């Protein structure tokens, strides 16, 4: 009987853990989409380097790692291409992004 109770407790822990992982995975997907959209829409003001010859920055690719609250962006202005690493904070309830660090590579 004692073994059944232990097995039942383990099963409950596994099920709860699975639900928590699914919840976290969904939040991570949402965070990735919000961060990527934010970077794409704001690269002109986020980038610390200046475009050349009257160009304007636009994003080629963005990757973010929600677990580390960091990512990488490749952007260009039609003349030169730049790559930068960034760190951010994300408020899941308001979906607000704050870029804490932006370093051109």
C-alpha cells in the first residue's frame, strides 16, 4: 500500500511539472514574438550606431532567448550591415519591453 501512495505522489508531481512546463513554454513563445516585434519596430531608436548616406535601419533577423532575457539582431540601412547583442527586461502582464543593453558587434 505504501508503494502505491509513493507512486501516486510521483505521478501527481510529474503531471503538475508537465503543466508548468507547458505554461512556461507558451509564455516563452509569447515573449519571443513580443520582443522580436519590438526590436523590428524600434531598431531606428535602439541602435547605437548611425546609418550612413541617408539610410534608415531595418531588421533582417532577430533571435531572443527568454530564459536569458537576451538576444541578437542583424540589421542594415541599405549600405552597411550591423549585428548587435542585446539584453532586455520583459513584463509578462503588460508586455512591456525595456532594452537594458545594446552592443554592436
